[in-house]
C-alpha cells in the first residue's frame, strides 16, 4: 500500500536555549531531522514531507532530498499536519506522522507499525509506550479488544486512570483520506488556542472507526528531545546501540561508556577500540586494528592491522600495518602508505607518504610527496609556506633526511640522497648525493677561560 511520511519540524524549541533550530541539534553526528528522515526512508517510505517553520531554510538545507511544507504560524500539531493537505490531495493510502525531535525511533519500528496498522484495519494507529513513571503523559485507555477507547491527559485522569502505565508517544499511522477529513473538524478550544493532532482520535472513535495501539517493546524509542539534558540522554542511548551493533559484528570495545562512534562509520572484525576514542562520520576502519586510547578519527580510512594511539586523523588514509602516534596529527588530504611509522609529535598535512617510510618523531611534513623506504629524522620541517603561497617538497625513494633539517620548498630530494643533520636545504639534491648545508664548526680553544 502507498505510504507517505510527515515529519513535524516547525517548532521553536525554546527550552533548547539555542540560536540553532531544534531539529538541527546533532545526535551521533547527524542533525535530529536527518536521523528521523533516514529511519523513515530505511523503513521503505520514499514520499516524505517535512513541515518547517522556525529556521525553515536551515532545516530544508539539512534534508534537501525531502519535500518541504511551510507552517508560517505555529498553531499546533494538527495545524502543522494540515499544511500538507494540498500536497497530499491525491494521496490515498497510509500516512506516518512523527516528529523531528524524536530521533530514537528505529526503521524496524516504523515498518512494524505500518504492517500492524494494515493488519488491524484501523483508521488510526497510535504508537504507545509503557513507562514506569508516566507522570505528565496522556494515558491510553483500551477497549476489551485492545483498541483505544480514549487518551486521557493527566490533568483530566481519574485516580484509577493515573495508574495506567501506557502513554501516547505522539507518533501515528493514519488512513490519509480520513486524516484530512477529520483535521477539518478539530477546533482550538484549549488554553493555547492551538489545533492538536490527537484531537482527531476521539472524533474517529465517536464515528465508530477503529483506533489501534502499537506498544513499543523498547520504550526508550519514544524519548523526545526538548532541552540539552534530553539531547544528552538521546545521545547516550544511541551510542549504546551503535557500540552494541559493532560488538555484535565482531569488534572489541573495551569500554563502550567511554567510546563515541557516530553513525555511518565502518569497523572491521577483530579490531579493538580502547577507551576515550572518538570515531566520527565517514570513518572506515579495517580489521585487526588497534585504535586508542585517546584517538579521534574524522572521515578517516584505516586499512587492516593499523595501530594508532593518542592521535588525530582527519580526512586522510592510513595503510595496512602502519603505526601512528602517540601524539601525532594527520591533517586533511594526507595518505600514509603501508608498513609506515608516524611517531610521536609528528604532524602530516596534505602529503603522501609511500610504503615503508618512517617519520619517527618531532617533525612537520606539509604539502609533500615522500617516497618509499624514506627515513625522516627528528626535528625535520618542510618549510612549505613563503608567506603568500604553499610550495611542494618531494623526497624520493630510499632517501635519508638527517635530524633537525629544514627543507625549504619548492625543493626535490632525489632517490637515495642523504641530508646531513642540521642542514637547511634550499636547492634540489641529486640522486645518491650527500647534502650538507650548515656552517663549518670552528673551535677557539681557551676562549672562555678566565685567569685567577
């Protein structure tokens, strides 16, 4: 059956106390609205409308692949959904309605509730959850056949009804035609003067339409994000899920509570993740790697058997059997080959380092091409910036760069060349040559001797 989704993302989100629209606050590296869109799409729903209001242009830019409907005035959830009436005039099927600030619903849950809705032959299906402490939520009162008799807000609930643990999560499935038919009948007869989506339910029930309830097996999915505290709670829940999924796929995570992994990351089997590791969006890690402690990877690619600790890698790749760190920084645009060593306090930026080369410690290599089997001594710097432009340094295969060397770009160190320690190289060095560029040592004996 044809299914459409409406995602409500127009709210101001005052309790976030932020200049950023609430749907754009991130959970596991993605804006909440993007996370909801992804899960809706992964449930098999292609036609998605996002209702925007406050910060609408920013929200649209975050999810450009969806259709956008503007709610100029925020007059309640019923009013927000009704803004889709014209767009969905020809729709005849199921509509799933959820909110951009409920990012924890799984795609499987959306699929299951749609199937349940169809099987129940209901006009509407409410996703519900059972909370140990449901205080503040509307209680779901069921009929003997399991369908919903009514939803009672706490202020209107009797003492007996307050004992009910099942609550309305605010996510629904509707028959599309009936939804818009009943939306035209609701009124803003409440303290806020707004049109509430749940108000269509008693109207449907009064006309003898069936309203079903789908109770979540995991009530945490229903968590809404209204402030920074709830945002952190949502992050914590999603991180637990992500780590568990990687562990079930064969990754060892020493302490999941001290590991941060964003969505859209890949980690190979038998890789070990040590505490205080941050693996950010777009990162791909091979198998049998040792990552951490104290590592941050952002859009990084690590091949098999990489060992990295106390280091940062951003938008760069590391070849197999290479070790990085401690205290190394691999900046964007860098490609480190296989069986290399990038040691302590080494910074590599926008450079290529070929297989089996070593930069053991205390060096800066920027805008460079380094061949294979090259050794770069301690304290070496590629002087790539002349104050106006960046220039390239080329170090060919089997070259040896002595400690405390300055390579003033543009310069080429050709195959097999040696650079004496303490040199400042400003000209190309021929193959298999020794370059010495330092003042000759002079000794003046007795110079510092004093009489008496």
